[in-house]
DNA sequence: CCACTAACATAGCATTCGCTAACATCGAGT
DNA sequence: ACTCGATGTTAGCGAATGCTATGTTAGTGG
């Protein structure tokens, strides 16, 4: 039985769809690491076969991977946050939201790296990427904070400012953990998020009379 | 009187020090725009003469510009904040600090672009860059917040968490204004900072009895 | 004025890059 | 077994890149 030279049985032929997916996955890693100009088509071509059967140009491939990556977002937002929303557990809500964000960045550094690279490179999909991330988050936070304001528990605050401020605070920390890992506070991330949440929550709760 | 062909009188010869500075300035713009791999030495060489008389390699030049840019930081921090510190004007302190950060990013996008590019590219000076930025800021905020906690005005909060949280919230907004200008809140930056400051300040002030 | 040196300009080298073309091989169908 | 088409591999093209080498020119000092 003759294999192509140097290829194991595991490297059998894939159908077009699977091969395309494999190319995208490999390319995500390489572009996330090196950016558009830094990652070479030769690098990518040596990691996955028949690159040019699927993508005419490097730009086409980059666009495809940016689009694919931007479709992802923080997972389990609904499952995680819904219990706290139902219980009106403000602390649980914000704390767990913060933890989800940090965990997501920690687990998938490629996500934020590609977000940043695409923005710095002026990619046409960068705004879309950012908006998709934001929308996933805003849906929950705006809904919950409006509810809590209406109930008189939260102070009268522009809901969007509130939502984006919390996101900014937490994602800045999460981003630094990915991009400047040696420069973050020497503190367990759970403790850090907990403390940030306490400050923030105290800032949005109505003062007790 | 014969000039070199196509050169105006304005392009007289510079001494080595001035020429080096001019090369660094031009290179900062090009590297901030395109990153290390995206900016070509030919681009730079066509913008400023005798590049290779001053820098042996592209990497040497990049290192020089990263180092130069990382020495910069938010200007007028002392002049602006000291009056508020002396007056114990918490609101004024944080609000003006926030505005300074936003104005600085708006005025010098190259600063944050190079910070991000250097981090994404894994440059050896990226951490230094980030730390220098942070130190300038922390000096003031830690000092002030410790003072205010001692005076019993601010709640007992880890000062570093406090300082970094505010910075994170504001710089996330400032960064988005540079990198995702179409995605920021439709609101005057002064108003946005004011609202963020109010949330934050409420979060750190002791509850009134 | 001349000589010298530092600043400047440009042609070109070797290597790398994105991509194409030609060929090889697998796998399904007859 | 054979054929055909889709998947896979590799050599090589033309252009781009970082850098070197060579020659030109400005400016200073004697």
C-alpha cells in the first residue's frame, strides 16, 4: 500500500468543506500570531495542503478568517447569567459576567489578537468584528440594568455608559492579561474581578437611606 | 549655485543628530501605521535620507523608535492634577485625569498603535512600553487615593485595583476611539468621561450616613 | 581655490514573497 | 482493472524586500 512520501495515514484526503475549515483554522493561528503581513502564505501552505484551491489570494483568506473569528463570542453567556438575572443577584450577575470575559480572553487569545491586528491594519471587517463582540454583551447588560433601574435598585445612569464602562474596565484587564502578561496585577483573576465588581456595583447601586 | 537635482533649498544637509531624529520621527509614523513587517525600509528610505548610515538593520530602527515612543506619556499630568489634589476635589481629580487620558490618545494615535503593534509582534520592549505608561499614571493615583482613604473619604479598597480599574475603564474608551472610531458611543467625550467618573466615584466614596 | 569628509542618492544583489502551472495520487464509479 | 475528477505536491516565475556598494555632492578648514 503506497502512501504519498512522508505522509501518515492520518493525513488522508479531506473533502472540500473539511479542507477549507482546516485551512481557516490553521490560518487563524498564524495570522493571530503574526498579523496579515507577518504571516506568509508559505507558512500557511506548509501547514495545510491545497491552499490555493480554496482561496485565490492571501487577502481572500484573511478576510475569511477575520469573518469566521468575529462570529465567535463569549460562550455560555445566557446559561451563566440567566440564573443571576432571575434571582436579581446583582453581584452574581456582574461578577460572573466579568469572569466570563476574562476566561474567554485567557482561553482564546487569538480572538483578541485578531481583533487588534484587524483594527491596526485598517481591515474592512474590523468594525464588524468589534460590533459583534459588543452586541453579544450589550444585549444582556442593557436589559438587566434597565430592569434594575426601573425597580429602583440601580441609580439613574445612562444604561449604555454603564454597560460599556463595566465592559471597558474588565476587558482592559483581560486584554492586558493576553498582550502584557508580565504587567498585570499580581493577584488571582477571580479576586481581581471580584474587587472590580465591588467598586463598580457600589457605583451603580442606589444609596441606602 | 547648484542644488542636487529636484531638492529644494529646504532640504539642506543635516548634522547626524538631527538626521537621526528625523529618521526616527518618520519611522514612528510608518511603523505606527503598518507595524514592523508592514512598513518597508524602502518606504522609510524614500521619506528620509541616509537611513543605513544611522541604523544597521530594520530591527535596530524599530527598537529605537519603540524606545523613543515609550518614553512619552500623558503630558501635563502634574500641572493639571495638582490643584485638584490640593483642594481634595475628588470629582475634579478623576474627571480631569480621565479627560487627559482621552485627549492624549486622540492627539497621538501613534502612541497606542505602536503600543499595540509592539505587543502583538512580541517585541522585547513591549512590556517596558506598557510599564512606562502605567508608572506615570500610578504615581498620582495611588498617592491620592491612599491619602483619601486615610482621610476616611474613600472606602477601603486595594489602591492598585482602584487605580488600574479607573485606568482600564477610561483607556478602553480612549483606545476604542482610536482603533474603532465608528463603534464608540455617540456622545461627547467630555460627557462620556463625566458619566464614567460619576459611576466610579460613587463606587469608591464612603456611603454617607 | 583645493582637499577632505560626512551626508546624500542610486543601482543592484541575494533572498523572500505571493502565486501559478504542471504533475502526482487518491478514491469513487463502472 | 481502468478511468476520471478531485485532492495534494512541488518547482519555478516575477515582484518585492532588506541591505550593500558605489558614486555624488555639500560644507568646512586650510
